[in-house]
C-alpha cells in the first residue's frame, strides 16, 4: 500500500522518536560541526534549539499537505533569519543536517518512500531559500 506524503512524514517522525527520541541534540551537534559560524548563536540555554526544531518539523508537516504555503513561509523565514545574521547557506545546512540525521534511522517497508520524500522536500526547500533573494 502506498502512503500519502503526510502519512509518510508522520511515520518517519514516529520512527525517529522511537529510535533516538528528540532529534534536537544530534541535529545541533552535527550542525555546529558542519557550520562553525553558528557558534555565534550558541547559548547555555538551549531551549531555542528545541523551539527551532519544532518550527521546522511543523513546517515540514505543512509542506506535506500544502507545499506552496510551506515554501512561502520558508522564503519569509530565510529573510527574517538573514536579518538576525544567519546566512542562507547555514539555513540550508540545517535542513541537510536534519535530513542526514533522520534518514539513517528510517526502516521498514516504507523506508524508500520516506527517504525519497525527505530528499525531495529538502531539495525544494533549498531551492526556495535561494529564490527568496
Ligand atoms: C541554523 C538554523 C536556525 C537558527 C540558528 C535559527 C535561529 C533563530 C533565532 C535565534 C530566533 C529568535 C530570534 C528572532 O526571532 O528574532 C529564531 C526565530 C524563529 N525561527 Fe529560526 N533558526 C534557524 C532555522 C529556522 C528554520 C529552518 C525555520 C523554519 C521554519 C525557523 C523558524 C523560526 C521561527 C518561526 C521563528 C520565530 C520568528 C518570529 O519571531 O516571528 N528557524 N530562529
């Protein structure tokens, strides 16, 4: 049976939750390694990191249902974050890093479809980030 995009995304999030729990820490650990420029955002209080991952996952859920709305938000957020000193490359790096953390834990009969959805979503998001300027 083929699942639709929302079901595939939800299934992938469930699999991540049972494999590693909250992905915030592994994502940011890898992100700080890949993007040392992010050190400027590092704080002892890491609650903003959880907030950011929640916003991103919510936007990905919107993306599975209404891609045009989700991508319009991404373009807005690209500009908003640029104003607080976050370059587009770092912004895109967040999505690539999240993708890389997630896909390695996907499993079962829908693994290929979930992986394809994540890859396609991240590619479309990165193109939207580039088109925001
Ligand atoms: C490396 C990636 C990111 C970093 C370091 C980061 C950092 C921040 C920081 C420091 C704020 C609070 C400051 C402010 O709003 O003036 C913020 C707000 C926010 N971020 Fe991010 N962010 C990242 C990626 C994203 C992405 C990809 C999204 C996509 C949905 C997102 C969504 C939001 C939203 C919705 C807010 C609140 C905006 C508002 O105040 O109206 N962030 N981000």
